[in-house]
C-alpha cells in the first residue's frame, strides 16, 4: 500500500507513579469522541513537534548528540532530536498539567502552593492557545526543562492506510512530587491512573479503548512488577521503529507488527519474538493482541 503522506514527528510520555502497596500505575486520558484521530480512545499525553520545541537553549547541557544517542536515531537532526524531548514535556504539561522541569534551586517544579498552581494553570492554557512559548515560560518563572528525566522507550509510526500519520517517540517519566495529573477537558474528557494489568482488564471488558500501539505498550509494561526495574530496563532497551501493516480477512481486520511472519515490509521486518504479540486484531469490537 502506498503511503498517504509523510508522518509528522510527535512525542508522548508514559507517566508513572509508584503505588503505596507496591507496583506502579500509568496515567491514561480519554480523547474526546469528536476528535478526528483516535476518538474515544485512552491514550498517554502527547502530540506533534512544534517549531518552538526545537530550541537547544531551553535544555542547557542536554546536547543534540545526546538526544540522538538516547533516541537511537543518529540520522535525525540534532534540533529535531532535542525538540522531541521538549515536545513531550510541553504536550504533557498542556494535556495533563504535569511539568517536567526544575526551578532555580535545581529542585523539581512543585505546584502544591495554590497560588503557584493557579499561575501555572494560566500558563498551561496560554501554551495550549499558542499565546505563550516554552522559552517565555522558562524565562518568566526561572525554570529549566528536564529532558534528562525522560527515558526513550519505543518508536511507533502510524500505518500508511491512515490519512493522518504520526512518527511518535514514546518516553517514560515519573510523576514529579508536588504535582497532580489532570486532563485538560478540551481534547480530553476523562483521565485515570491504572496499573498495566488493570488497564488491560478494563480494555478487555470494553470499559476503555486502547488502540494497538497503546495496547501493545501496556502489555509490555505489565511484565514489570515495579517502576524502578522498568525504567532501568528501558535505559538499555534497543529501540527500533514499528510501522504496523494493516490487513483484512474474511472474519477480522487489524495490523501486523514487524515480528509477524506475514509482515511484508523488508525495511521494518524483525525476527519472530516467541510469546510476544505479532499482530493486533479487532474481534467483537475490541482490539486484541495476538501471537501467531
């Protein structure tokens, strides 16, 4: 199938927080049903790269070469590599109200003070409406963004069958102390913290919808009992781009993953992964990850 258009660079953050009784939870938000992309689905906060994100002055000693190395994309421009980290930070603040940044003392930005929280809520809305830039926010509040706290985890590209396509880098990040995640009520209508296992159960029961990239990612995360080992494993994880291939059969439809025996694209094909999903299939109105 011929591509319908070049995918837009984008970034998303898988926010993690530890549970008091052990384990960890993920932050998921439900997209508005009126949205043209993944309407009604539960997603991680994220969005497209913007021109203002590609500003190396906003990240201090975090270099473009370092960003390329962490993303495992040496062919990416240095500005775009840094920009993807900043896009993830900006979009997570806009969509979830969580700002991964340090204040002048080097501590993480703390929004427990009601007056400060109210001020940052205004900044959040102004960023959404493009009336404020990341640079102006940093200068006005004396903060420094913290891309070093983002751990690249995966790289998904929207299938060519879709009219709107995204080239998305997934990052892991812990919820900073003194901050509360909350959806923005514009593009998003609900949010929740769930363990990976609970998210999979809610999806299987039809109470939430996880699209194929989110479903496969959450299934992978369910293999970890705590956030610490997950983040540690992600730091040494090999990241390869995943471009699903749409397919249709008489009884179902879905997408093939690069490790599926029937996957057709040589440039993205990967060896079989025993016990791991190789395709995501729509059955009975629910996306299901299957190993074939």
